């Protein structure tokens, strides 16, 4: 046996006060013949196997796989052992680098820190379609504005603002609490909200009394993205809890679950498990899959009970990110339709990082692609311009059109793109986007608007019909959104 393996610090080391992320609580080293192997135990990711383990001068060198960055598939770690029985662990996972000091562990330490694996995922199966999400859902979510700094009083005031502003009557119905509401589990495993949400059932009743619906957020992993309690090991129990509270919408974010569920098969099964659990409650609950578009989710999202599925990572309140998602990434997926929709993430309209023209482009791109319209700003302080964009009935009608077609790019001329979307009444929506830094002009061609009457064009943002214009000037980063009536039938 190599001398390094013989003299290796075999056994367990524990960390009493680890950094909150990734919350490494234990390191274990073992011999496997002539080879050293080991694991880290994380409250986020469970047991993490070391790779390429090498011992040099009482320092263990090893790699951990890095799931989120295919250009950097592993991250390097070290564990330095001193002669007094202490260890200093250093390395990184995802976005965080940590250094923490631990001690030799006892058998009792090992027992309390050993990660308990949940039962196996259910076998692959499919759920029949239900009657939900005939059109893309519309509403509001807390994350873009408040992140996890959210409470019940804010949710109540947002619900009131949805009503007072007229946005509820415009079609925005869901009030969704994203990450940050979770507390701890009771002895029976039931998840409780934290102190900022003292009575979730009462909150749901408050929202429902205003003609709105309430949504919540969870994860198939042990931790949510912000470090709160996930549904790992408690999927059916959490679904029953959500239903008992009166929840109408569940967003299920992969987060720490990506360590357990990192293949097409396991991700699909993990999302099926919650989909089946929600369906089993008997309560109609909209199910939002958030696994960032991995493994061709548009091809199987409906089968696991999903009504919408993210096609991208998180949006930001910047034109560059919004445009990359809306123009380039979301269109790569198989188009959605009634009962199941591609979700390019929440709206940033009103958060202040883009111009009015850019926000018009943002909501138009989403409407043309039949995307969910989930607002993410503070409704209580929004400007008149923000309200006008969000409540524009012509934009909403295009997004909510019952045909459910996802619009497509049909022509590009320099920085200008023309997108077309067929509508249920035979009309078409035509969006002329300018992705350039200066205003641009383009002439519409008959091929851009087949089966329609060029004499019946309505400019959605201007709010008036135009009977003569087929030449349009578009502001930098702006859009002209048109509804063009179908041709009159021949007599």
C-alpha cells in the first residue's frame, strides 16, 4: 500500500459553525484498497463524493464536480490536517468559496451529521392534461423586487394594489410568494412558514377575498436557492400542506436538487413526483417548473403535470439579458400552447433598469411568444407609464389569445426583426423590433402579413388604427406592435 494511503487521516472531521453556503458539516476519508476516497456532507447537497483524491504532506487535494458551469466541470478543494487533530477545509461550489476549520468527529457526531437520503423517486410516468392554464398565467411574483426580504403584510398590500390599480381586472390574478417564506419542520415533518408569515391560511383567504390567487415557491432539493427549507424527502407532505393552506400556484425551483437530480431522467422524475403529489390533493394548483430549460423541458413538461416551464436562467433588469432570453433563447424551444407554456421568466417592467421603449419591447416579446406575464415590480409605487404598459389591453389580448400560438421571427433586415403571431379570429399580430442603437425604418411586405388586409392595421401602443401606413419607424431598442385584421372573404 502506498505510504500516502497508509498515513492518511482516515476517519471523520466535523465543522460546528460552517458557512451558511454550502454548509459543509462533515468530511470523511476512507481507504479503498490502495486508493483514498472521501465525501463532504452538505446540508444543501447531501453527500458529495470527492474526485481525484491525492494526499501530500498532510494536505488532501481533491475535486468536486461543478454542475452549473460546463466550461469548468470541477472545482479544486484542499483539506489541511494539523498534528492537533484539526482540519482546515478550503474550496468552492457554484458561486461561493469557503474556508472553514473543523475537529476530529466522534461516532455521535457522525450519526447526527449523516445525510438521510429520501426514498427513491417514483418510476417514470405521465399525468393526463387537466383544464388549467388554457391561456398563459398572469400575475405578480415577489422575487425580482424583494428577493427573500418578503412578509405577509407586503403580500397583503400588493394584493390590495393589484385591485386598486385595475391590474387584477386587466387579467393579472396570481400573487406569488417566491423564496423566503419557509420556516422549519415540526416533529411530524410538516413545514411551517417563518415568523414573517404567521398564518398562511389566513393570508390565502385575504388574497382570495380580493378575487386573486396565491402562489408559493419550493424546491426538490434540501434547500431553496436562498437557503430555506426545500421539499426533499417531504414532497407529498408539502403538497398536502400547500393545498390545505389554499395555495393556487406552486413554483418548483431545482436549486440544491441539482446535485441529486442531474440527468434527464432524474430531473423529470423529481418534477413528476411533485406534479403527481399536487394532483393527488384534489385542489387545482398551477404547477410552474423551474429547472432553467435543461434536458429539453418543453418536450416533457406537460407529462409531469407542468403548466409552464422555465426555458432560461434568471432574467435581470437589463436590456442585454432580456433580449438574449426573448430574442434568442426562448425561441429555441418547442412552442407551447394551451395547457403548457414556455416561460422566459418574470417581467422586469417597472423596476427601473430599462427605458420605456425597452420595457415595451420586453412585454411585446413575451406576448408574441404566448409567455406567462408575471410582474415583478412594486405595484404600490409604479409610475403611470409602467401601468400603461402592463395594462395595455391590446398587448394582453395578443398574449392571452385562445389559439395559444407562439409567434415566430419571419424576417430580419439589419437590426430590425419582424415577428408574426396568428390569432384565433384570423388576424395576425405583427411586431417590428429594432435591436439597434439608432432609430430605423422598414417597409412591410405582403409576405409579412399573409391572409390579412393591409388596410386594417392597428398600432397597439399608439391605440389608433392606421389605414395607410406600411412604412414604420422604430425607436432604438423599441417596437411597433400591430394587429392586422384578416382579409374580407370573397363574395
